[in-house]
């Protein structure tokens, strides 16, 4: 199978831009149809540059009913959405959300002409309102694959990765007002330390916050490189799998810029009301605080769900080998209980 990676905005000319990949995909889809079914459909998620994590486990636990209504709260490259569409019959429907316009633009291409697919640019914490606005009843299943797609990480201009030289931005929704640079240059030292510790779990949080405040007095931070260089001054991480010192700092800032924990808490608190009895909620998280919130929802029956698994599902050795990004992923799921039993 011909894999296409997208051009990083650092300008590797060997890779394709989104526009180029789309153009190529159109040609390829045509070529694929001509080549016959033995070649299988083109994996659009590969074109987007994102390999969905725990995809088969998620789709199989969702137990898609052919005529059901499903919600993919985090469309991204569409790997999960496409899996749901493949399992749906002609009367099934899928509502897919993303806060970032690019995945929706992409899905408008790969999903063109499929009347079962509804796309909405929205924050998943507003799902209940969106279902009401679209006059859609409670759903049969809801999936949230949290965090970012590889496409977002790899695009230097988005500023998510300390490995890519770019502006210190980190907004998932490019129309939101506060960037990572605004936070790093504007927050007081105590707040910065709190964010770095709470969202990043970084034991160097206080030292990092002090260094940031000292350094920005000379010149405000503008780029990912400047912040990554500062993080290097606090040493090389702990543990068996040593992380780059900027890893946790960047994750913490991204979570703060996008209010990620607050959005997840909103989604989880409304999830039962968005599902019919017996409907399934599947959440893949990559960060311990997020996993804690999901675990809490499925503990006992008070959250309105019966847990599908006692423990979280983690990637197989095969998946870890194929996709190292999956190493921190945890999948949890629940089945919506009758309202009286919650
Ligand atoms: C890990 S990716 C999803 C990948 C997708 N499941 C796939 O198979 O390609 C997460 C996506 O969720 C989106 N996202 C993050 N926070 C969001 C939020 N609060 N509301 C809606 N979308 C969000 C991101 O923009 C990103 O596209």
C-alpha cells in the first residue's frame, strides 16, 4: 500500500502538503476504483498523517448498529469515523465534530456524497446543545479520541511540537484568542508553575516557571525553539523512558491553552444525556488526569454507565511497535444504564 506523509511546514519538499495530498487522493481514489476491490479502499487517515490508536478495539466495543446514530466527538483524520461508516447501513447516521476546521475540510473531501455523514465544527463539550439544535435524538454510541492528530503535531506553524520550529501558538481552534505565547509571556510565576505541574506532572514545574519569568524579562518568547531551549536547562527527565525536558511543559501549555480538561469534564457530564439506554461511550485518553476523569465516570453506576472493561485497554505490542505514539493511550468504555438505575 502506498503511504503518503504530509509536508511539515518546516518545508521538507519530499512530503506532500494538504492540498497536494488531497489532489493526489482524488486521483488515487479513482485509480483504486479502477483497480478493483482486491486493492481495498485508500486509507484516508494515512493521507492526513494520523494513525488512529486502539482503532479496532474501539470500533468493536462500539458494537455499531447498522441503523443507529453515532457521534465521533473528535474527527481528526477520520480513522474512527470511517470505521463507523463502514459498519453503518444506509439508514445509519454519523455526526462528527472537530474544533479545528482542517479535519472537517478534509472530511468534506473523503465523505463527499455520503448523506449519512454530518460534520460540525464545535467543541465536544457542547455536544448536548448540538444534538438538540440538529433535532437528533439520543445517540447509540459516542467516541472521543482525545488530544491531537499527528497532522496537528507535525505542522510546525501550529506550534504544538518542541521538535518543530514555529510560532508558540498551540491553539486547536485557530479562532480562539489566547496562544501559548500569551500564557508564557503574561501569566504570573505561580500560575505558570501550577499549570506545568497539574497538566504536565512536571517535577521541575517551579524551576521552569522561574526560568520562564526571568528569561521573558529580557525578551518575550515567540517560538517553540526558544521555549524548548529553556526547558533543556532543567535536565533530561526521569525514568526508564527518558523524555525530552520540553515534553511535559509543551503538553501542559497545550492543555491550558485549549482548556482540554474542562472540555472533557463537560463532555463526560453530559454524555449519559446524549445516549439512549444501552448506548456506548468509548474514550481514548493520552494523559493521566484525563484518564482519571474517564475512570471516575465508569466507577460504580452513579455516572449512569456500567463499565465495559474493569481496567483500561492499552495498545498491543504489535501496535506499540507500529505506532510508538500509542504508548500512553488508554481506552475505557461504558454502557448507558436505564435512567432510574443511575
Ligand atoms: C487524536 S485526534 C482524533 C483522531 C481520529 N480519531 C482519527 O481516527 O483520525 C483528536 C482530534 O480532536 C480534536 N479536538 C480536540 N479537542 C477537541 C474539542 N474540545 N472539541 C472538538 N474536537 C476536539 C482535535 O482537533 C483532533 O483533530
